[in-house]
C-alpha cells in the first residue's frame, strides 16, 4: 500500500517513458483508494490486478498508446493473458495516477486505431490480425 490514500501499482517501464518523455514527472504509478473502489464496482475482473499487486505485469506488456476520450489522460493498450486491456494514466498533484482500466470491445479498439502509436512492429501486426477477426 502507498501513503496518503494511494495504492502503489508499479514502475512505469522505460519503453513507455521513452515515447512519453516530458509527460510523466516520475516513474511510479499509483491509484487513489477511492478510484480503486470505483474500478472495483465497475470493472471487478480488472480490479483484482490492482488489489493483488499484479499491475506491473500490465505495464510490462503494454504494446501501444492511443487517444480515446479525455484530455489530460494518456491511454495505453496492453496485451495480457490473450486479451487486450486499456488503461489510462493522468498526472495529478505530482503523481502519475491510474485513471481507469477496462477490457475494450473491438468497436472501441477500432475507434482508437487511427490514433494508436505502437511500441514495436510485431505488436502492430498482431493487433491488426485481431481487429480483422
């Protein structure tokens, strides 16, 4: 657990920091306890990764970033356990905070596809195959 009502989730990987050099002010990722409770209510399957301290695996398997909805939030797509998941990171009060995590539908991924920035070519090919099927 973190301090001051925050839960420590993991360290943002160097691959993400390389593509977003001046966006994040530190490499630690946290979530507020209140936001973690909201995710528990809305996305209970993904909330287990927050409470079981497995979020570092999501950070390690991140394949791309995209613009989905809100300004000020950087969205990332990860391929974890044979499915795609989307999570967002925002900078709040000198901390990098997880804003949301959910399993997007294919329609949501297609909407995001035009603005996606892949971290490697193999992930891009794999993602395009998934969208076609």
